[in-house]
C-alpha cells in the first residue's frame, strides 16, 4: 500500500507537466506521456513483484515447516524400529534360555 501511494504521488506531478506541455508543444507532450507511462509501468511491476515475493516467502516457510515435521517423524520411526529390534533380541534370548 505504501508503494502504491508513493507511485501516485510521483505520477501526479508528471500529469501536471503533461497538462502544461500540451499547451506548448505536441512533441513535448508526447515525451511527457512516454515518461509517465514508463514510470507507471516500473512502479506497477515493482508493486506486483513485491506481492509475489511475499507470497513466495510465505510458501517457503510452510515448506520448511513441513520438512522439519517429516524429519521428526522419520526420527521417531527410527527410534521405534531400534526399540523393536532390541525387544526382538531380548525375546530371542529369553526363548533360547528356556
């Protein structure tokens, strides 16, 4: 929103320059129109890219959270597998002892 307001405040003086140039010379008026359009395009693309980058950062954070959660689940599975192996060995030893 702040960027949009900055864009409007920077384009308004160019619009005034266009109005005064229109009274003097057509070529100057076309030049001012070109500059206004060019600057408006730059500011518009900057605004769009900022929004997309914010969404991309949010998506990256979600992916990191999911990867951390999956790593935790993998480590829990490994711990449970090792416990099962220990219990199987203990059972085998108990059965051999009888």
